[in-house]
């Protein structure tokens, strides 16, 4: 069996989080922004959409009392977080 060639890709950082953060689930929104959950810190972060070649600063939206198990955008601008 012949393997298909591996495509060439380039990784470009969009945002940086503090050291030792465990980024778990994410939702990419229609405007290109991203909502990210962190397991150990029990937090929800917002990463604004970035123009190519730029780095943006993530914004902490909320800290939960319990671990975050999942996140989904049920419909535009309706986000459900499972804790």
C-alpha cells in the first residue's frame, strides 16, 4: 500500500497563553474569533480574530467553580458550556 504524500503546512501562532495552561476545547466562531476552555484553571477565554501574521491577546471571560467538560455554539452567539 502506497502512502499519500504529506502536504506541506505552515503553523502560525495566533495567541499565547500563560505557561502550564491546559487548553482543552474550543469553538471557532463565524467572525474568526475562538472561545477556549482550560481544564486545570476552569476558565473560559476569548481569542479575538487575528489578521494574518499578527498575534492577539486572549481575554479571560469567566472562571468556573467546577471543571469544564465541553463547549458548543448551539446557534450563532448561543454558547453552551458543560461544567
